[in-house]
C-alpha cells in the first residue's frame, strides 16, 4: 500500500485560501486514484473530491464545487487540494486517500469511503468568521 502524509492545514479567515498537500510513498503513486475527504466535529466523513490516476478527470461534491481544485503531480508523488473562498463550514480535518481502483469519468463520483485502502493522518483546517 501507499503511505500518505498531509500538510498545509491551518487557521484562515473566511474568504481566504489554503493549499493542502498529500505526499505519497511506498508504491507507484500514478497507479492510484486519489481522493480528499473531510470530517467536521460530530459529523460523518464527507467525500469532497477525487482525481483519476492520470489526473485528467476530476469529481467534486456540490459543497466545494467552484471553490476547491484537486490536482496531482505524479512526478513528485504529490496530491493537492487548492481551497479558495473558504467558509466557516469548511472547518474540518481533511484526509487524503488512495484506491488502487483505476477510476475515471463518472466512476469517480461513485467511489465510497470503503473503496480507499490507504489514508493519511489528516490535517486540521479551521476557518474563522
């Protein structure tokens, strides 16, 4: 399995931006479909974005569409999540995850938490009003 480590979280004011990174090691990064999840206090983990193994196709949950951008650099074994126009309701622990399922197109939105075999430890994002 691939090992994942997130970074880039922190405290930001509403309307601000953050970029999360997820460094992968251990296996061939380009062989994994990648995703971002988040979990707010007292809530279930939410699937917010995914990207195909080549990086040509993406999926976004409605809650982040138009504000967040997922991308990957397979040469650097790194996944990114650019978060703009942040809102207090975006406050959560953000996790990157990897699945060996090679998914693209409409299949990305059908991915479920159980499909992802590898997870990072999470990074806290706090958005103040």
